[in-house]
C-alpha cells in the first residue's frame, strides 16, 4: 500500500506522497490514474516529497499536473508541503527544493504560511515566449480578452485585465489560450479585475489542470502584472474562487505569498491501481 495525504490550498487540491524513505517513480499515465476524480483519488496536482539534493533544503518537491506532465512550480502546493514538513519537524521556517529553485517558507501565528516565490521573470525569453514581444503588452487576443501581461513565476502566465472577471467563459477559451503558439511550454491563463480598494479578483485556467479554485503562482503573476501596469501598489489581496491570498512584490524583487494550507484526509491506495 502507498500512503498519501490529501491537502488543499484554497481548494487547489493535491495528493501528497512522501517518498523520502521509499522512492517512487510515477509515469504520466500513473499520475493521471491517481488524479482521476472518478476512478482515482482525485486532485489538481500530484506532489511527491523526495530527499533534497541541496543541503540547506528540508526536502525536494516534485510536481505533476493532473494530465501527467511535470512542472517546476506550484505556490499552493508549496504552502501545503511546507506546512506538512514544519509540523513534522516542529519548525516555523524551512526551505523546499523544487525544479525552479529553493523556496523559503514560514509559519505564521494565525496558521497561515508565507512562501517566498522568488523573482518574477519579465523577459520574453525567460517566461518563455516563442518570439520576442513586449511582455507588458502581448499581441494576443481571443474573444473578449486581449492585451495580456506575460510573467514567469517558475512557470509561464498570461494575465488579462477585464472589467468583469466573472463574465469571462474560461472553460470555453482557456484551452485555446493555454496551447497558443506563443507559449512553447503552454501557459497558465489568468483573468483579473481590479476591485474597489485596489484588490484583485482573479480566475485562472491552469495548464494541465483546467479551471482551478486557486492558483498561487497565478496570483503572484497577477500582482506583478497589475503593478507593472500601474493598476495597484506592490501589495494586494487576491480574491480567487477558493478564497483569498496576500501577495507582496518586495523591493528586493521577491514575491511573497501568504495563505492557508489544510489537510483534508489521509489514506493509502493499492499499488495495483497504477498498473
């Protein structure tokens, strides 16, 4: 039997497997079997905790989307794994190693977790895009959406600003934008509305997962995009379908994300379901 912990950050949900003692290598097909909400456990992403290669890190976090593809970054998963590891080790701060680099996390007194998501990428080749473009004003439009901002947060994001985020049918246009030729690694698609008081209402079509209740890196990208456009300050509350995150783009160029992390349940599954 393979033990797992089901966790979520604002409804963005994960199956977390601790493979530090007994390694496990999962294929794309096996990941899809676990992530299937009808015949598997069900999740947006599968997270495997492995032994860290970097000596300063508590663990390595491997991330696979529900479609089986491996990705480098996931902000909500980082909070969840950090919370799990900090509770395990009775610590209030630690570093997690990811394919995108080291992430620092800190537990707050109110139960939330703050994660340093690192420096945003704003150069077209860093995100990456398939051709040189002004990342503050991409030449991209579909339906009611146009003129997005491109941002890299360890994964690629395109943030479209609109007067009414709720009115955009992301289920309809999200897949086409995700797979647009401009994004060689596909793209996470955000629809953002600036609220009264300078907050940001955000909805996200996540590459490899679809319409999600929350996307941590998407929230970071939206704040960076909004500030670059002069729409907000360097700190704002992000209102997602699953709840609220506090995002701050600090003067040292690092983006800090603060929000909850929760355990839904624990369990185990027969390895036979992977065959």
